[in-house]
């Protein structure tokens, strides 16, 4: 008997069609609601601060190429489940660095050496790389940087503190709010005084301020730690921040820094930023003590900064030799590099 479609069968076929349409509608709704962070129910802004890019759209690394710096950094990032983007640095000519060094009137400060200029121009290049991708925010790391193994928890605590300090509204779901051009996460000095407008908050990874290691050219930074204690940090506006170990830029901040620092007129890039923050040309939020600091290879080899190296005052040593000997990271209690490379916390 030939199978003829009965009215009943036709009915179930059109029912099936309705069902398919309903399914597609449900899938689209699900995607719209759950893939849209603004609508995701129950997801606090702080949770994003603990993601693999620490709540920024990307983490980009300023690096001249593979070395002990990047190898240690990659190991630490893998240990902490952090995603890094290490773009290739475009070349700089001596003509360009010399021209940049002389830029601006003679009355303003100028970079001292070729090393400072190269570092400055490399920062501008990586910020252009961020700008070209139109990123919502990006964290720029120098490639010798290090952090505590509890970094994701620290970033979540910073998220709460930064949002509270900047009075971020509930509707703004971004992990650190939008009231900043520059979020200074890794530095080597930032005074905090009783009269500083700030928010003190708890973070178990914060070091003892009595043991704060200040660079020898900023001995005062150890003295201006009013109100800090082991397990306490401050979030505040940038007063006198130095060292650009780790700085995050908002989309707006990247453009402002390109314009403000693109004209030279200071001794080095981080000093230009510091002065931009102090003079309110840039809106800067700073966490102190810092959450990131550079790792220092064992003392007997001396620290070789890329800036010193380019100025030809650095001491070159066999990398393979010291790569297997533990260094340390000032002001970071449980170093992620040391954990990943030596299964140690690195005595500071
Ligand atoms: C981490 O969170 C930020 C802010 O919500 C977001 O832009 C970024 O894409 C997230 N990273 C990942 C890997 O999902
Ligand atoms: C800052 O305030 C604390 C608590 O009120 C006080 O103990 C400390 O002495 C003050 N420090 C300075 C330098 O005034």
C-alpha cells in the first residue's frame, strides 16, 4: 500500500516546523542574554578581573625578543593561567631615536641616552598596536615583570576597590570602572599619606610596608606609606608614580598617552606619564604597594635593564648561566616566576 500523507501527518509536520522556529528563537535569546556580559545574570564585575587577561581586553608584552625575561614571564603566565600577547617589536633607526631625543624646545627636559629613547618609542609603538585594534582596555607588561601567585584574587580585590573609589555605578559592569586613562599596577614608588584621598583595602598578598624595597634613587618611597600594613593596599590618584612595569590603558587613555607622550619633552617615558598624572593631563589610578614588579636576576650577575643595555652601560653575562639560579622580586611575597621556575617563593 502506497503511503499517502494523511491530514494528521501533515499537521504533525507543521507542528514540527513551529517547534524548529521556537528552538531557533530560544537559542538566539540564550546567546543574546548569556553571551552579553552586561546582561549576564549574577556575574559580578570582579569576576572578570580574575579572568585570563585580568579583566582587560588584552595583555600585551613589551619585549625585544626571546630571552630569560620572556621565558620566565611565559612560565609565570602559564602557572597563573594568564594569556599574553607578545607582539614583535618593529625596528627603530638611530636617526629616529636621535631626532626624538632632540624634539621640543631646549628649555624642556630631554631623554638622557639612546636607551631611554628606544624604551620610550617602543612604548609608543605598542600603544599604537593597542590603538589599531581599538581595544576597550589593555595591560602593558615589561617582559621582566613578575607577580604574586595570588594575582587573580588581588585583581578581584582591586576591582572592588577601584570601582568603589571612583564611585562606579552598578550599570557599569566593567571590572575597574571607566574613570581612568591609566591604571598603574606595576611601579616602584608611589607615596601614600594620611591626607591622600584614597581607599585602603585588604589584600592578603600585600607586603609589610616596613620591608618595602625602594629603588635607591627613590629612598623616600619607603617612608611615605602612612596607613599601610601587611595585608593592606591603597588605591588612589597618581601622585608621584615611577617605573612602568605594568600599566593598563583604557581606549581613551591609549589615545591620550599617544598625544601626551608623543611629543617627548621629558627624561624618560615613565617620568612623562608620572608628570601627566600629576598635572591631570592624564587620569591615573594607582594601586600601592604595586601588584607587579620586575624580577631581579641573582645579584652576582648584576641587573641588566634593557635601557642600561642600549646605553651600553649594562653588563652582559651568559644568560644560560644565571637562568638556572634563583633571583628575586622586590615587594612580591610569593613570586609566580620563582614558583614556576624553581618551585620557590623567592626570598625578597
Ligand atoms: C576578561 O574580561 C574583560 C573585561 O570584561 C574582557 O574584555 C576580556 O575579553 C576577558 N578575557 C577573556 C579571555 O575572556
Ligand atoms: C597617620 O594616621 C594614623 C592613624 O590615625 C596615625 O597612627 C599615624 O601616626 C599617622 N601618620 C602620620 C605620618 O601622620
